[in-house]
């Protein structure tokens, strides 16, 4: 009987220690989130102004068209899509801005998080990812709210599919954010991380897609991260078919009357987009964590 009581007391002590450890972990993650929010406040405000500025540019273009007697789009979804022309660039820019320094700065500037780590690598990385992605998500949501307000002013309603598109936008943003974070765990400089990430997202992936397209590859380019951007706008009105055909002359000098047809995929299906982006997010986050731990261990 005494032995059983001793075992029970031991189990209670272990449970209390686990609870205390969990509370400590959550507290440290919360402190990291708060610190990162305050630390990146200026960058956050600047990024909000960038999103606002791009929105104003699209709004001015719209109003100038109306002054030239161009009629308002009959479908509010078409009006919403008129603001989405630079959305992929905006996501790339904001993700690079918030995630580019998330790890690289520790090794570039030799901050205290590297030399005198007060919390574990896991809790530090979790807190930073949550806080900085949270700021990035607020910027994206802010842009959608602006679009929603203008749509309501013009049409007296906000299509419910707009908020579904926002959901896709937030998932896509997190995928791009995770991609940049992975580069931050590899590069030695924040500036190099941002530049290389933007080059890959705006130029390299598009070049690869174009080369494969004109090489006759007709399958969906699930291996191209930027392909998933298409689901953001097209989820509001899924095209059928989900690709377009491009006819290019093949004769000498572009003449001869011979044409080749190439397939240009516009968007994945919703299921394919969700599965694909979740896979990429998981891979990027796991690789980032592994490389971060390994890199910091070598520096200790």
C-alpha cells in the first residue's frame, strides 16, 4: 500500500513538472511573439503603406476608366479581380521583408539569441514565425478589407467568395513565408536572403515554367511555387478548362503558316492547391528547423 502511494505521488510530481514546463514554454513563446511584434512594428507600418499605395493606384485606374465612360463591371467578382493584378508581387515582397531576417540576422549580426540563448531554438523559432507571419497576414487581410469596402460601395454587397479567396491568400502567403524562412536558415546575410528569395519567386520559377511549357510539357506545374497563386483569384470563379492554349508559329522566321499549341495552366483545383501548399509548408518548416538547429549548434 505504501509502495502504491509512493508511485502515485511520483506520478503527480511528474505531471506537475510537465505542466510547469508547458507553462514555461508557452510563456517564452508568448514573450518572443510580443518582442517580435514590437521589434518589427516600423516594418509592419511601412508594409501596410505599401499595400495601401498599391490599392490606391488600382483605385485611381478604375476611377479614370469610369471618367472615360468605361462601364462598371456587371459581376462584382470581375471588379475584385481588377485589384489582384499585383497581388503575387505584394505577397513576395511582404514575405521577403518579414521572413528574410528571421534567422539570418542572428548569424550575420551575432545577436544575443546566438551567443547567449535564453530559450530553446524550438521556442524561439516558433515565436518568431508566429509573430512575423501574423504581421504578414494582417497586411494581406488589410488589402482584402479595402477591396471589400470598395466592392460594397460600388455594388451594395460583398460576395462571400471574397473571404474564401482571403483564406487561400493566407495559406499561399504562409507557403511563400516558409520558403523565404528556409533561405534565411541557409544564407549568412539578411540582404542576400531577401534578394535571392525575390529572384526565385519573381524570375526563376517563371522562367522554369516557361521553358518547360515551350518544351512541350503539358502536365500541371505543381513543382512551381508561384503556380499556386492562381487559386487565390480563380477560386472565386473557377475557369473551365483551367488552362489556356497558346499558338506559336514554328516556321522559319515565324512564317510558313505552321503553328504549335502550348498549354498554359492557370490554376490548380482547390483540393490540389490545398494538398500541394500544405506539403510545401511542411517540408519548408521541417528543413528550416533542422538547418537552424544544426547551424546554431556549430556556432556554439
